[in-house]
């Protein structure tokens, strides 16, 4: 039975209505500082913790709830007679509910001009202590750290005559320990990102101790292979437009490989402003195109490699309409992704319940870190966020590019960024024509890309080629030119750059340097 609750919150969203409802149910309310004032000013009967303990708040509010009358009332086990006798002996009433959220440390340190002193003052002490005490004693205490839980807890109290089930209390306690762990991790990440002169030091992007927090979305049937187990976890600070924000509209449960490939397709397609379609197989784009409609973009993307597209992942950056849905439904597709689906498109795929439809809001956000697990460690880097623009390009050949060649080269370069290294991509007229991915030598990637185009009956005459890194020798350039390319875009930076430039001039092709490499391992 909830008889007494302590409420002390930094984020006051919904707390007034929640406290008013508790009071109406006969629950005695204790509170501190600004929360107590808010409640009292709005006619809610509340007792200040300072009056309750008989000990005033001190040290500019640093000490408010750190008192035996507070923590004794929280931590006493109701099934231990000696605990109850101790409460009675010292005149300490039990506290049955604790509603606490913490100083906004993460929001504070996110400010560019945040000083160390300001950060330190936003490290909550009493709040985490009360939360942890309550969560430890969750058999007897209801603890709430998230305003989103007010409504459901209140409904349960009303329907259960003042009680809350153990299942709910345990769920709330787990949420608290996760929350306080994340809070302490944020403090650790911040403090260990500062140099020796912590008062004036510039923050490093890579703290000495890196704590990351992820929440489990689902367990998988198996991992990359059937003999491996797996689960999918969502970053607690998921960025705008990320795959993890998906809503699955229909289809079988996503697999480990589905999620990996879907991420590759989504990250590529959302970089285009024009209506685009990306088809991915085994983490590599096997067909990419832009068009005036989703149908046109899909039709062009499929032409690149219809064989590899079988059983692939398809992503659109525009709403998927009925016409495009009809075309896609004719082939075997594992996952279909779009920002939205028309009612007609949903109806078409309703007859194909195994197809997984994912709806993801568009956004340009990127993860704070790219992570790669290695034996006994973790490689951490900033995301590959750079998108080369026309002002970044340098023409290094005698021939200058035409406007159409520039468009084709920029399209090819954008696709190559998402192809596993070594990457060679032939493009033309807003679509991929041949993709060579993941080879140990760049010349082999070039040969494979041209073979792919030949197998798809696509002409490479007058095509544009992108190479994710420089050509170490002229032989790679000769292969793509022999295949039909008349313009090439690459980063440059080889010791033999001049040899390759001379070869381009000799072959009568345009070559542009980006000054940016896009290795993808």
C-alpha cells in the first residue's frame, strides 16, 4: 500500500498532475526545493524534507535528502521485524514511493561553452542515492525516474487499491539502475575527456574511459551464421534518421544479416536529395539509381545487377507508391525500406507477409562514433560524414568535364563511398552500371565491375568511374578506359599520381581529384 511518497525532480514534466492524483488518493507527499514550491503553489499539500527530517538544507542545496530519516524509510525491509523495530525506535515512517529524476548533466556538458565548474555543479548526488536505495529495496518501494511512467503507475495504484505489483516494481528498478549507470558513465566520459589542466583544457573527442549504453531491441534466431547467437541493441542516444528508429509494418522478424544490410542500404539512399533507390546484397550496393519517381529509380537500379538483387534489401528515400510496390513485389526481396508507404503499397505487400516493411523517418544525423570490435579491444572513430561537393573537385587532366560528366562523376562518387574497398563503380545517366567491391587489388575490382556490366547487358561506353582510393598504377585506369569510361573521379595522393594523370591524357579521358578517400572495410 502506497502511504508516503517522496518527490524531488529536476524535470518537472507531468509531476504536478501526478502529485495531485497521489494526494487525492490519500498519499502523504514529501518534497524538496523547487519541486515542493511548485506543488505548494498549486494547492497540493506537501511536507518539505527539511521539516520532515528536522535538519535544514545546507551547502547551497548540496545536502537535502542525505539523512537517516529519508534513507532509513526507503531501505527498511518490510519483511524484517528488526528493520521495522528500528524504524519505530527512531521515529522513522516508511517511504513507499520515490519519484526522482536527476540534474541535467548531459544537457549541460553538451553546451559548447560549458565550464568544468558548471559541469561539476550539475553532478547530482542525492538523486542517484535515493534512486539506488529505492531500486535496491524494490520489493517494498516503487521508484520512478521517468515521467513517462507516471500514467501507468497511477492507473495500477487506482485499479489495485493502492498497491503496485512486484513485476512493475522490478521493471522500474531495472530502469533506475540502467539510468544511474548511464548518468555515471556520462560523468566519466566527460571528466576523462579533459586534459591535465582540467579547468581550461580542451575536451578530447575520445575520453580515457569510454562508456557506451545500448538497449536490447530483440534477440535474433541466430547471428551471421546459424551456429552463432545474436541480439540487436539500440543506442540510447539514437541519432535522427538512423535505422534503429525503424517501425516494422509487416513481415518476419528481422535477422542479424537483415539489419546489417538494411543499414548499408539506408545510409546510402538517405544521402541523395533526388528520388533514389538502393539495392544491397551482402552489405554492398549492387544497384543504385535516381529518378523522377520511385518506380523510375527502382527500374534503373535493378538493371545494374538483377541477379544479385534477388533476395536483397531495397531502400527508397521517398514515399513508396503503388506503382513502385507492384514492380518490387515481382521479385524476391528480404527487406523493403522507405520513409513511408502509401495505402496502396501496403495493400500490395499485404499479400506477401514474409516481406519485411520498415518505415524510417528521414534524417541526416550520424552516430557519434563508428565502432569496430577487435580481439580484446574496440576501434573507435568519427563517422565518415564528409560529402564532397563541386567546389572540392580539382580537374587534373587537359580535358575539362562537361556538365553531364560532372553529374555522373558526383553520382558515382556518392555510391562508391558505400561500396566495400577496394571499390570501383561505373555510372551513367543517374544509375550504376557496374560495381566492383571488396577485392584485394583495385585492378581486380575494376575488372569485376566491367564484367558485371557486361553480364547485365549494360554498355559502359561514355560512362563515369569512381574509385574510392587512388590508382597506385596506371593499369587500373587502363582497364576502366578500355571498358568504355571517358571520365574518372578519384582521391589522388599516390606517389605515381603524375603517371596516372599522363595516362588519362594519353587515353583522352577526364580525371578529377577529390582529395578525400572513402575506404570502407
